[in-house]
């Protein structure tokens, strides 16, 4: 495992309140993820996987503790700073793809670039490169409804990498796909990781998906209960 | 620009919903345009003009004004008696005659409201008829010539002619409503150009005066309206100073004591006449207009709220990608405003074309205004009304979109 951590989660607590009831989701969790590492997060429903992912990706703030990504203290950023940081630093891959149905594949991939100070030709170059990497240059004018599930997820991956982020977070990226498409997506993630040297955090229930990771962490009731080095 | 493209694409997302929202906007903007056009027309008619305006001389203390016809000539001269007295540049007299084509039966279709006046004044003093395009002016002049040569001639508005089921050249008898027992036989010699006089008629005043004389010759007692047949005298003056002098001449004259008369600007005269309709106008301004505006805002708010609710996940994804809350707010406000502008603009433009060109004016009788036209400014009203109501109606849904909590949305999706 490379030594330099790019993600540092320090003694993070996260609780939610429902009426008068307090729900503790993460309990003093600490975690380091090295630059270029492919980390798998597994655990039963309600174990805190997605909450941890949301904290690392700057979608939520911890109740206490710190989250650092590279040199940025994410847990201390304002909502506006987080939005800007997310655009530049994090690429998201969702289980249900979440592409905008009114936009073409090209436009969906271009969407996060619209928030950056790039010229039209710069955006075009980056979008084309991202679509080439996922093998969808021949489908760039198609709307999501005209693509298969696997193709839509490829567009989702292209959207995640188009800003050249530090970190890619994937929440059950194969959860809505058949076995063959799931394998293709996992192969693609592996290839991208090799080619782009990206740090990838993968939340999954699927042991076969987890096998692709360098390291798999198991969460239960808001704590890391086990860590295993995975070979291959 | 990029945000605008996204707005345009989102509007195209559901043709049915966007179409229905635009349609709802169009219906309400249509009603509002009609109401505002009437109000604007009346407002313009009652607004004081600075030059080349008209003054009205009426009975001072009574509405409707009923003066002796003996006042007509001197009032038409602005009561000028001395060489250095000021005179109007033009004038006309009005004598109202209402009649039906069937004796004893009065219906909307068989009733005619006619102005008795000097034929030559129809195209020099009557509003709108004094500023016709050359072709229409020539056609009207030909009809006026017939009225000059045929004392029993009658010029009818097009709608009235159609309502009576008559044609130019036909003869009709009008049985007097206000001039009881004075019936007039007319030959229809032509029509006035389409517009505000579509439901009115014009005839030679000499015919009415002769008919009153004839009645008085045959009866012991004179007709009750014998000394009350002059309703209004119109004077055209070049400026306010001339009007002031003419008014002073009329006020100081001893010729108009029984009854007394007053001279005022056309706008003041119309305002006084329109006082009877003040309740209706007030309701149009302060009840109908706000109700329509609020209804329009609610229609748009409902449609946009549904759209935002359906797209919460999508909005959350945009937040995840880095869109700021204010950008999502603008996105929703922009979508609603675009729909409002499209609906409002289309509706106002269509109303302008249909009412002015296809229908030849909105036939809605208020006082002696029988038809109203949609001003060109209505296109601007439609855009402002549609856009404004949409903006107002979309504020709440836009804030809902702005406040979408990413973690909550995705926990529900998962």
C-alpha cells in the first residue's frame, strides 16, 4: 500500500436526530486512504457506509472529528466552498447513474465542467477524452433513455473523471446492472485506476466487486470491524 | 448562457406540462389584456391633452344634458360676439335619437342609437373618423355626400346593420324611444369604417328638427323635448389658452341662463359621464386584475412545484456535481419565467391580432364607447404579466429546489 495518505478521517462521529431520538451512525471512526489506492467499503444496510462516503465526499459534515482530503480540511468548509471543492476534487459514480434525461451523453459529461473557468474548446477536449476512456465516443449524442444500463454507467464514470479529480467515490456502481455489465464496469474502473492513478472509494454489497479493491474495510454499527488486504 | 440552455432544455422536458402551463398563462393573460385594454382606452380618453383638443359644452346641472337647439349656432362659435372674441377652429352638435324597428317591441337587435348632426362634421370632428387612412376616408366622404343630399339618409355601423338584417339601400322606420311618438323613416345610405362606431348610427340633424316641427304642428302641446333636443356641442380648440377664453366667453354670456351650460375639456366631460361606471371600472382595476394575477401565479406555482418535486434527485445530483444553491434557484426561476414569458407574449400578440384585425375591436358598451381596441403596448403587458406572475409563483418552488438536502435525497433513493 502506498504510504502517503490522501484521505484522512480522524475520530469522526456522526449522529442524526429524529424528533427526540438520537441515531448514532458513525462512532469515532478513523481511516486513512493512500493516494492511488482502491478501497472497498462493505457492510450491512445501516452500517454507515454511505454516511462515511458522504462525509469524505463533502456532501455532509461530521458531528465531530475531522475529514481531510489532500491538504483540504473538508469538515470545516462552508457549503459554498464545499460545492466548489467537489467540482474540482471529487468524481461521483452513483448506483442509478443519475444522468440528466434532457441532456445527451456529451452534455451530461460536460455538466461539471460548466462550473469551471474553461473555454468551449477546452471543455470539448476534456469531454471527448473522458468519453474515449469509457469507450462511448460513438454514443455521445444519445440521450440517457437511448442507452443501456451499462452504457449509462459508463457515461456516469466519464462524468466522474472529466474534471480530473483527486478522488473518485462510487456508491454501489454495479448494483443496478446485470453480471456481465457489472464486470465490464469493474474492469473499466480498474483500467482507469491504472491509467489515471486515481484514488477510488467503492461502497458495495457485492463481494465480487469488493475483490477488485486493494483493501476492503467492513463497517458495522458505525465502526470499522475488520480490515483485509485483498490480493489482485 | 449555459444556464439558459439548461433552462430551455428543462422546459422541453415535459411538453404536456409546459404546454398546459403556457396555455393556462395564455388564457389568464388574454382576459387581463382585454381588461387592461379597456382601462387604458378609458384612461386615455379621460387624460388631459396639451394641444388640438376638444371641449364639450353641456347643460350645467343635469345629466343627460338637454339644451334648447337655439343654443347650437352661438355655442358652435364659442359664444363669440365681438370681432376680437376667440372662436373654435371647428365644432359639431349632437342630438341623440334612439329608436326601434318594431313598434312597441324593444330588443337588443332592433334598437338603434343614432347621432343627429351636421353630416360634414362626421369626418372632421368625430374621434377616429377624423384621422382615417386615405382609402377609408374617401369611402366615408362618399357616404357623407349621400347623407348631405338625402335628408332622410342614415349611416349605420357594420354590426348594427348586420343585427337589423338590412343592407345599404334598404329603408327602415325607427319608432322613437326618447322622442316618443316621433318616428323617423330612413334610407340606409352607407356604413362607417369598422371600429368604435360599429353599433351606432348617424343621420342629418335637420331631419330630426323638421320631425319635431311637424309633431308640434299636429299637436296642441309641443313635444316635451322641443326645447331640449340639443344634447352636446363639441368645440375644437388649438390650445389651453384658447379653451380658457372660450370658456370665459360662454360663462359670461347671458344667452345661456335657462338652462345654464358649462364648457370643459373632452377628458373632463368624459370623466364626468363615466362617473356612472366608476364602480365597474374600480372593480376591473382593483378586484378583477389582482384576482387574475394571483390565479396566474398560483397556476404556475403548482406546475413548477410538481416539476421540482419530481426532480429532487436530479437537483441533488447537480448539487453533488458542484452547482451552488443559488444556481439551482436561478434554474427554477428561469424555467418558470421562460414559460410565463412565452405564454404571456403569445397570448397578448394573439389577442392583438384576433381582437383588432379579425374581430374589428372588442364590442363592449361602456357609456358611448361601443368598441375597444388592443393597444400595441399590450404585447409588453403580456410579457410583463406572464413573466412577473411566473417569477412570483416560482419563488417558493425555487427555494425548495435550492434547499434540497443531498444526503436525504440519496438515502431515500437507496
